[in-house]
């Protein structure tokens, strides 16, 4: 029947793969493989929305077939390609729930993570979606470390983690510019303590030097600069901190006590970064 319909499409522009869908055979009269092939055809025509609908129909009309299983993971892919991230997550999660030991379960988990990751907004927006992306990416890394998606998940995890640190830095700079030094210090401290492996750490330490000097807390400013110099001496932020301190006859060194002195001790022991 598929052959007859395909030949009809070539001859008259209609049929199963033709441009005029009004003469199509009802989906209820087609087999699971035939509907699946229709969905693949729609993907090849760059119509993921229609492809997702057809993959879903395979599940609905032939729920216990092997094609339904394949259609479920493909519907997650098609929804994601269409930018319908919510339905992509639903389909991917259903696949994981129904077929946790299947070879495509790793891909389903990766698609679920991507559906969050691809929604991460600019640094200035709410970061709730970033936390969800991190959690989903972590599952890919931990559950499927030998899968072909683990490396990509690690890279995206690092980028999303960096994104969260960038949010803290943006807020901290905002407070610093307005002279709210204690509030700024709290934000930069989060970066130093919780996001110390990100690209924002050198700047966070330098901004701590600025904020502590503004408050007259020279011991903390010197210690922050010492940590910065120990780990990031080639950073331009260290040069800026060094100039700020020497301009006040101070030098980067561990001084006083407090949370930064604890960081300094970890740094010397090699337990930081």
C-alpha cells in the first residue's frame, strides 16, 4: 500500500508524501511504521511541529509496538527542534520512565537537559531555569558517564555554572557602583566560595579588594588580593588590585582573620580551585 501511495504522490502531487494532504489516507488506516515514516518525512521537510504530531500518533494508535517506543524518543527530538521545550521535556521524561535501561535512555536524558539549557536567558534574567539545567545535565554525567553525550553535558554544565556566577557578579557590581558595599561583598563572596572554578573568580576577588578598601577593612582587602595573586597573578584584575593597595602603602598579603583568611589557608594547602 505504501508503494502505491508513493507512486501516486510522484505522479499527481498527492498521496502519502505528496503536497496535498487533503487526499491522504486516514492515519487510523495506516500501520505504525507507515505513520513513523510520514513523521520522518515531515522532519526532512523541516516541519518538526507536524513531525512531532505524527510521532505522537504512532504512540496513540499503536501503543504497544516497537515503533511506538521509537516514536516516543523521536517526538521528544521533534518537539525540541520546534522549540516546544515543555512538550520535549514531557516526552523525554516519559521515555526515561518507560525504558530506563534502553540504549536511548541516555539520549532522552540529554534531550531533557537541553530543553532547559536552551532556555537559559541572558545574565540579567531569572536564573531558575539555569538551576534546572544544571540538575538535568548532572544526571546525564552521573548516570551515563560512558555515553556519547557525557562530554557535551560536562561542557554545558560548566557554561551554565559560569552563567550563575555571572548573575551574582552583575548584582554585586550594581551594589558596588551605588556604594552598598556590604551587599556587594555578600554577592562576591558567593562567587569566591561557591563558584570558584568559574571565569568570574578573579574579578570577584578584585571587587572584594575595592569594596573592603572602601569600608576601610584593609586586612580583608590585602587577603583578597593575596588570594588573587596566588591563583591568578597574570590576570589584569590582579594588576588593578595591586595598584589599589600600593597606592595606600599596602601590599597583597594574608592579614587578620575571617572568611578570606580561611580561603587563603585552603589556597596554600592546594585545597582551593
